[in-house]
């Protein structure tokens, strides 16, 4: 199935991209964490998963996952129809952070994630249900996230509810599509509180959704922007709010 299944939290790093199988046919694999394996910290060292069906990177259920982006690395996740680029199962928390402090002019590590057919860029799959216990925390790195077909850039998928989203640092560029917010809710799917305390944000949405806040026929909790946060641009879908429910 070309799926790397991580069964233990003893795995600490992943690297590599597309390859060839035993018949010398090209393929791009997927990554999936088992459910309930506890706190997991993974350094992503140039990982590329671009699949036309299924999910590129599934974090499992009831896990606490930290993804580290080492300086100078680039990582890419693109999923098939209905899946988030990086998908959180019920009860899973995700923290994204830089791998180490800036050093010698080496740029921060990057992460790009794209959902398809209602999946968020980073967050919930399409039609993933009403559970709101999943959480996302961004502490560092350069992150580009694109939702599709009602999925948010970061947050809920189409009819896939999401818990709180918090940003403390890093640079984020998030776009929702066809009713999904840039950061926040999806089409028909609410998100929890959105707190942006630091970092730099560019957010956009199409199809009447907010750039930061609620998706169409969804909703969101409180929105708090304070501290050192810098909103470079927030552009909601006409007539969606730039920031709000």
C-alpha cells in the first residue's frame, strides 16, 4: 500500500520522498500513526508525500504529536479526495515547531500541506464527524496550508468538526476554499477558540467564509489576537468577514 505505519513513539525522525517499487514503478507513499501510542515527537527532514487517493499523513486518534521542522528542510503533504493534507483523528493534539533556534543564516524549516475534496490543509478530513477534542498549536516554522471543497486551511474540514487552534510563533499562510475559513471552521463544521498570540499570519478564504474564524454554516469560539501577533493580510470570501464568525 506504500504506507509507512508508525506503531511506536520510539520513532523520532522521518525523511524521504517519492521512490520506485519492486516493479520500478514510481510511487509516493503515505504516513499513518497508530492510535493511542502516546506523546510522539517527529523531526521531518525533507519528507514529501503526494497521493491521489487516501491521506498523505494521518496522525491517528488520541495521540499527542509534535512535528519538528529542522532548519533548511522542506516538507510537503498532498492528499486525495476527502482527506486533509495532515489529518488529526478524534482526540489528537498537534504541535508544529522549528527544529532548533536560527543559526548561521539557515532558513527555518518549511511545511506545505494541501487537502482535497473537503479536507483541511492541516486539521480534519471531510465528513470526519462532530468530535471537537482535536487541537492544533503552532509554535514555529514556515507553514503553508490549503483546504479544498469546503475545508479550511488550518482547522475543520467539510462537516469535520475541530477543537481550538492556537498560534504562538512562526509564519503561516492559510487558505480555505468554497466555504472553509483560512484559519478556523469548515463548511458546516465549527471550530473551537482561535488564539493568535505571536507569529505572522496571512489568511484568505473563498465562498463567504471568514479568513480567520467561521466557515459557512459552521461557527467558531472566541477569537483572540494579541501579544506579538502580526496579521499581514486577512481576506474573507465575499461577503465573509476578514476576522470573525
